[in-house]
């Protein structure tokens, strides 16, 4: 078991464009309306690189920036974990279509952005960080895989930035990998409790699933979790917003699980 403290949150999803807004909705103090947001612009990225960045990159860097600002930490001090269900499917679709045309006019920029760790690379450029960075692809288990990796990467002196992101899947990929809308969620996880800590997370790997998650969201928010694998952290965020203690379990690969015990701080 590994213990970390949740100090910062960034979120961008239909009807949820900030943690302050999301917290009110998760507490039931504000009504939730499912509405796709305009594509966020990651203004942290330098102008020259920003105009070449893809929708996926803007989404990931945007929520990462919000989480770091919320936690009031220097991004250069954090280990980075970027995790996605399917990466840049829209870019892959463009490249596949280009390959069917005469002379195969593949854009060098799109080829560059199709690389799976491009969001992490743009984050490193934007923040001038040289800290370790890992990019994870684990299908529908990408969030628990990222959470487990973040827990393992955290040290006594160094926290972790965990970024989950996926954009709506284009045709014909939606027939195989359905992602219904864009969603990005970033968490800053620190090794020690501070005045900024929102919750204590005890993260544990189980080789066999032993229990089911004991927290339920309202049906509209459940739709978010079923429509995009990167929305899975909403169950943790619901407990944090309501200052509740709970035990959560995320299916990991075929038979294993990543279990999370959430306890409020302050």
C-alpha cells in the first residue's frame, strides 16, 4: 500500500470546466447539464508550439496546468505520469486517410503529434521541466494503471502529476474504440500532507478483485464515466467534493484491481 495526498485538481469535461464548478455539481449544490465545451487552449505552451499542437495536446496540458496551479506547486518539482485510453485517434485517422491518397501527403506536424508521448513532451516544453516522465497506454485500465504508476513513482521528497486525457473518437474508429466526448482530468499527488491537501489516498494493488466500489454518482455523471475512460477519477473527486471517506476499486487488466481508500483532509 502507498499513501499520497491529493493537493490539486484540473478538469475539463462536458459541463465541467473547473474544479470549483465540478465540486458544486458533485455535492448536488448546482445542477449538472451535459454540454460539450469549446476546445480549451493551453496558453502555457509557447506561441510557436501552440499553433502546431493538436486537440489532444491542448486538453492534456490545459488540465495539467490547472491542477498544478490549484496545488500551488512548481511543476518542475513533480514527476509526470500521462495516461490515455487511446491517445491521438483523430491524428491517426488523418494520417490513415492521407496514406490512401496519391503521393501519400502525410503532414510532418501531424506525424509528430501522433507520437503517444507528445502531450508529455509539450508539457515539458511549456514548463521547462526535466523531471522524469512516463506515458501509459492500458486501454480501459489506463486510469488505474496511471494511478498505480503515480503511487509507485512518488518519493518522500517528490510528488507526482497524473494526467488523464482522451478526445472524442472519429469515424470509423468509434466502431471499435467509442469515446463519446473529450475529457481530461489531472491530479497532483504529494507524499506529505500540507495545508493544500484535499484528501488522503491509500492506493493498493490486488491480484484478484475483492470488492466493488461503494460510491454512486448521479445518472448524468455516470454517463460521463461510461462515455470516456479518462472520466474514471470522478468517483474519487465525488468523495473529495463531499468530504466523504470511501473505498473504491478499479478493474485492472483481466482479474486484478487497484483499490483506493479516500479520506478527507483538513
